[in-house]
C-alpha cells in the first residue's frame, strides 16, 4: 500500500514512539484492533474493512475492484457469475 506501519499508526493518532510496534502487533495477530481502529485503518488505506479479512491476495484484489463499481454494475456482474456457474 506504500505506507510504513509507523506512518500509518501516526496517521491514526498513535504516539510516534509506539506506532510501529502497535501496528506490528495487529499485523502479526498478537493484538486485535477494535472495529473503530479497523475502520480508521481502512479509510486511511482507501480500502473497505472487509479487505483485512480476505484470505488471499486475489480475493483482496477482487474486493477492491468491486468497491469501485456502481451498484448496477455489481448486480450485472452477479448475474454473469451465476450464469457461468450453471
């Protein structure tokens, strides 16, 4: 995403001296951020909260692309995918 853990933490309002360590603990699963922190991280990175729960890079990439689509385009894509699966 092009931003360091420390910089992201600082931009979220964390103290500069602990921002990197706190963000690292989130990334490594040592601590779990609350929803408000996840939402702030997502907003700062320009992704949805769901992005953090994607189990693969391709799913995360698809999610980012879907988020940029209009509701009409999403509905059309759903129809196309359902048709392909038949």
